[in-house]
C-alpha cells in the first residue's frame, strides 16, 4: 500500500543539460525532499512553491500548492486523496516540513525561499488567489518560526523555479507567454479531463494549472536568488 507521503512525491526524474545536473520536475500538488546534490524545478502561476532546507543536515525540498487553506479545506483530509489535499497550502507545507524533519533536519535550522503567487490572468486578479497564496505562505512560515531567506512573490508573469537544495541557490525565470492558441487549447482539454476525475471545489484550480502548461515554451528572464537576497 502506498503511504500518504509517497502518494504526492514528485516522480518526474530527468537530467538537465543546461545545469549538467540530475533533476526532478514538480507538478502541482507534489513535493520532493532530498539529501542529494541535484536540482528541483517547477513552473508557477498563482501557485506557490516553498523551497526549504537545513544546510547543516544537508537536506532540502520543495512543494507546489494551488490554494491557501481555508475553512472548507479541512474536509479534504478526511475522505479525499493526499494529492487532492496537497492542493492546499496548510497540508502541503505540513507535509514538506514533516518530511524534512524525518530526513534529519532540525526546525530551528530551517530556511525557506518562497516563490509564485502571480496574477497571470484577469480571472486570477479578480479572484485574488495569487495574493492569498503569497500571504498564506509567509504567514505560515512566520507561525512555524522558519526564517524566510528570500522571496519572489506576486506580479503578473509565470515563473520557472530551479532550486539546488545543497547550496540553497535558486534561479527564477520570468516567462513571457507566446501566442500558440492551438497548444493552449490542447493543454486545457487535457487538464480539464484530468481534473474532472478528482474532487474539485471550484474552477479556480483549473485557471492556474492551464497557465502552468501553456507557458512551457516561452522567452525567459533570469533572476538568481542566493543567500538572503530577494528578487
């Protein structure tokens, strides 16, 4: 039987030629924790990713959540899959921190770098999901007394995040969407079919995931975050 933690572990392993590094790509609702010298990568619209590590223990990880926790999300933990619960920030953050502690990290040594929370569509601006996600992750880390070493939150462009847990280095690329209506339509169709099989509370979750796939091919601007800097 697959455990709750294993259900949401990212499984897309690949070799990144640009960085000459083993890598794992995180999709929405996933996390990954590792002691290895490798890269963790994801793409964010209104979603947020937290990159957290303990440099002394030599372990770090990343998550990718779609919505902040709210009063209605508590029920998702009782009767829905872990993958569904991982959409929500409180569960995704709890999962990441717990797995880091199991791997040998100490809470008082943890440092976090957080990204995303953009308003990449007019729909997302009105729904305020990006801002809510950004506010949530900062509030959660403050509550858990985890130091935020760097952040690149909000804005109106999707981001590609490349995180190296061993060094703590993060590369942030702002993605500029291109006109490729046919590809976007194919991606939307595929995502709607996939998410229709899962318990979905609202159409909010469809908007951000569409942005995630629609921006795979894009021109890129780079921002490097290392140490305590902020983009």
